[in-house]
C-alpha cells in the first residue's frame, strides 16, 4: 500500500503482523476508553493560525539533559519490539540515531542492552520497572551503565498489570495461546520468514542474561506477573536515585501532586502518561492531564509526555501545552512492523514535515516559541467545550 501519512502505517502493520502481535501493540485496557480519548482529545486541541510572520528561518532543534535533539521527540520504550521486525530494537535505535533523537530500550526488550547500544554511536535511554527481584534491577542497571546509558526512564504506573482483554482474544495470552500464535504466524509468511525464523532468539534478552537461561514468550506474562510490586513507594526509588548518577525520569505521572512529589524526590524529569491507555481505563487522557501538571511544575523539572500522538501536529500541540519533549510508542511500532528501520526513518521524516508546517502557520520559529499563545484556547477550555 502507499504510505503518505503517519497513520497509514497502522494498516500496513495490521496486514503484515500475526494478529496476536498487532493487537498487543494496538490494544488498551478494559473497554479502551482512555486509549481512544488519548487520540481524540489531543486531536481536538485547536492550533492558532498566524500569518505574515516571516517564517523563512525555522528550527525544530532542542536540548534535553545536555543532549541535542533534532526535534522534541524520542522513541518510547515498547516491550517485545524485537517481535515486530527482525532484531527490532536495533533497527528502531538506528532509525532514531539517524534522525538525531533518542531511542528508549524497554526492560522487556528482545534485544539485550549490549546488542542495541553497540549498534549506534549515540547513547540510548533505558527504561526500568520497580520489580520484586531487586537483584535483577541492580544487575540490569549495572549493564546499562557499562553500555554507556546516561538517561534512565523509570516506569511507575505498573505496580500490577492492566486487564488487556484483547490479548486473551488474540492469542497473546489465554488458553491454547501457543497453538494459536503458531497458526497465525503460518498465515503471515512474510513476518514468519523475516522475524519468526531469522529474528531469533525470541527471548527477553535482558532477563535471560540475568537468569542464565532463555526467558521466551511463553514465560513473558508469567515472569512479569510474578515480579510486579504493588508495594512500590517513593522510598523504593531512593537507592536507585543514589546508584544512578545520570538523568532519571519518572514515567507514568497523571496528577499534579504526584508531579510535585517527583520534584521533591529529586527526579530530573517526568513523563505525563497513562501508559497509552494500557493500564487503568477511565483515567484522563494525557491531553487533559498535561496542562495542570505544567502549571504545577513547569520550570522545576523536565516535562515529557506520551499517549495519543499520531502525527507531527500532535507533537506541536503537546509542546504548546507544556511538554519539553514527547515520546512516540505505537506510531513507531506500526512503522517498524510495516517496513523496518526505513519505515521508522520515513515516519520521523513525516513527523518533521508536519511539525514544520504547523510551526510555520502558528508563527513559531523555534520550539521555545510554542506555548499557550499557539493555541486557540487553553487546553482545559478546549476540552471542556
């Protein structure tokens, strides 16, 4: 199919992937209300068009934690990225590096830290959960340091896994899951040849390295379920703050008081996020949550945001509402599944072009120029209508 817009990659990915993988990336928790609102609420934020502003010079570049970014975008941590393309984390990291933006490796990646870090000449970011097995956490943090990782993204909105009913329906989990996945793979020969056969090993690289044995897809859900820690509190992060001497970002903040707690804790940044609608259905969309959080802590801590971003206009909207940088998750996974590294590069080029049009027609010459004045109304007013 012809790819002319970022959202075209979703349909291309759906055609190529076995259903259990497509729905694992595409789905959300429970009835998926928050998943839908993430996209709809953000798209409903109206940009303020301005004209005759001499926009002959325009820059998308920004800086975060002393790192230069070609645009205020990073690739988010997505579990099992290596199942969407052959050694998918490596391909996505190469694409991000070629476009001058960070790539964030998930704790539950297929490719281990060493493999991904060695593939590019730009430091990757690394994402970690609070897990019951503190030995694993210490082990993987030491591996990240040794691999040159500077920025740690700490996900705190998964003390328990969300109820993702699509996974049971698709075969990702549930009764006869392994047989269903095998039959689906056989019905998608391009994926089966490229990833299923030549993308091995299909285990959780970082977890297998620690356990000394493969932790394959069959063990994935069970291992996560056994290790999520509902007793998590700010105190559990203190030893990590002491151990980690680089930037530490807290991912999964939706409330202004939690954002203030992150500032008091000493975090360098937060990600305003509802986990892409994959955890607690019914919570506010990121577009609704971001303005109040920006009012509370903007200037005290770096503000990142994810969930619901599908094009370059959405990046401009998020930045205008207070985000310093955004994280792309599903958008890049669809492109990776459809066309590998080149697909992610193309997706980022589309985002860049769309951002340039939006900034030109809102009169913003630099990322710093984007703010509330770039919107027709405040986000709160727009979403209340």
